[in-house]
C-alpha cells in the first residue's frame, strides 16, 4: 500500500509542486492544508503516514502545528519545508520533533530522499 501523505503549505503552487513529486513517485496524497490549524484537523481526519509542513504560514505556523500534532500523536512523522535563510526556525522545528527538512525551491530527488528516510 502506498504511503499516505498530508501536504501543508499556505501557497497553493507549492502544494501542487509537492503533490506532483509525490504522486509521480507512487505516494498517496490524502489531503492538503493551507495553515497549521487546518493541518491539525486534516491530521485527525486522515491519520497520514507523513506530513510535509511549511514553517511560515498565516493563522498558525508550522512549528506550532507540529507541536500540537506531536502532542496528539508522539509518533507522527513530519518533514518541515522552509525557504533559504530560515536556519533558526529549522532548528526549532527539529527540536519540536520534525524528522527532517527540505528547502524551497524543492528538488524532487531531495524531497523523495527525505520521505524515504523518514518512513523507513
């Protein structure tokens, strides 16, 4: 069975790029969210195997959402997505329980490598 993934990013274009990379590589995208609050709801609804989570979003940022999801499910696997120059936030995310991070603009092979490593 294909691994089920939830994509969280406030930019529809970025969600589309990740969805494209994932589906081409045999992953099942079970949902998408545009902010951290939606991410928490979608996580409860779909119980995905993995989440790709943007750090900077309106309403609720990715690190806050990561902490909330990990409170509900300490085994949740989350890969953070960040733009260049957000190193401090990436460190916060890893300390909050993120398994890995990928940098925008996305490189397909790096995205797949991070997902395979996190799911193994």
